[in-house]
């Protein structure tokens, strides 16, 4: 997020707010399309594959949470000019998660989960607002320093991203290696793939006349396919007695990151070839 701030300006974020249709589309993808997919795959896991009901509940829980901050950096790596728009969308879904996530969990799972409002606000401030503000400040008032450190930020960000993906996997390796791990892994892959594809396709239809439609499609695809699975895992561990509920969020944390940054690699290469 600091790298995003260093490579952006205040005008970029003001321009992002001038795209309310795109912001609304991202919100719909996050809190309507994704929960519908989560409900579908949750039912499939129990009815078709015969997995325990808590596994299905865990998949649905993953679909109820807000967008992931990693989607902002994925967008920055693919379409830097779209990063402010992605940040606005993720911040909006995170800020409203204190209301929407409990309602969705009640609707899909039948259990209302209280979400820590102070924790959400603190998360937004620490992970998004503060580092971006620091980057914007440095870029505005100390441009020479920004120019000097800018080349080092991409490799550093890759290392940090790798840690963000690897740490949850290491902490939840027992869940991943559980008897249900392989089947849940496949279901989670299908869930996220469906979300990425749906976000991309839906945006292409809604904004087919826009000059930057491809960039919007990639941005909305990240926004729909990547969510705060760590929040889902925290909710599962805190409010569900059955530990099986935490298996899908633990696997999702890794899968959505790997799939998202795999798309970054593919789409970035295609852009380079076009240039």
C-alpha cells in the first residue's frame, strides 16, 4: 500500500470517486455475486460430495466477508491507474462489512456473527489509509526521495506478498492436510475461479462501451475473486464450536492469493506483448 501511495497522487483518488458505477459494480460483485457462489458451492460440498455441514458453512462464511487488501496491490501491479479505484472499492466493502457480513451470515448460514467495528476501522487505518497517506505525502513533498526508493519497492512488495500468502498456510497447515483437505481445496479453487470469471465477464457486459473496459474488467475481477479470508477464519474460530468451519477459510487464504497473483502474471505479460 505504501508503494501504491508513492506511485499515486491525490488527483488519482479524486478521479476514482468520479466512477460511481464502477464502485457500485464492485460492491455488487463483493456482496451479491460472491455470496451466491459461496452458497452454491457450500450446498454442493454437502449434498454432492457428502462433506460435513460445517465444511459447507465455512465455504459460505468465506463468501460473506469483505474484499482483500491484496486485491489493491494486484490491481496496482496490473493496471496502476486503477489502483485508487480498487482501494476505494475495498475500503467501502470493509467499512460496511460490520453490517453486511453479519446479515449475510445470518441469511446463508443461519447464524448472526457480530463483527468488531473498532477492529475493522483499525484494520483499514493500519493496512490501507496510513501507508497510502505516507506514500502520497512522500511523493508530494519529497519527490527526490520517492524517485530514489521507487525502483526498490516492487521486489520488496513481492517479498511481503509472499509472506502474506505463506504465513496463513504455515499457521493452518493442519487444516489444509485434514481428511477433507483435498476435496475442500478443489471446491475452494472452483469457488474463487468462478468469482474471478464472473467479475470479469459481468464488468465486460456492464461497461462494454467504456474506453478502459479491459482495465475495469481486470480490476473488478480481482475485487470479486479476492476477499478477506483471514477475517472469515477469525470469525470461524471465534463463533463456531466445530473446528471444521475454519478449514475452508484457511485454504481460501492461500488459494485466492495464489490465483490472484497468477492472474497478475498472465495479464501483465499480455499487456507487455501488446505494447
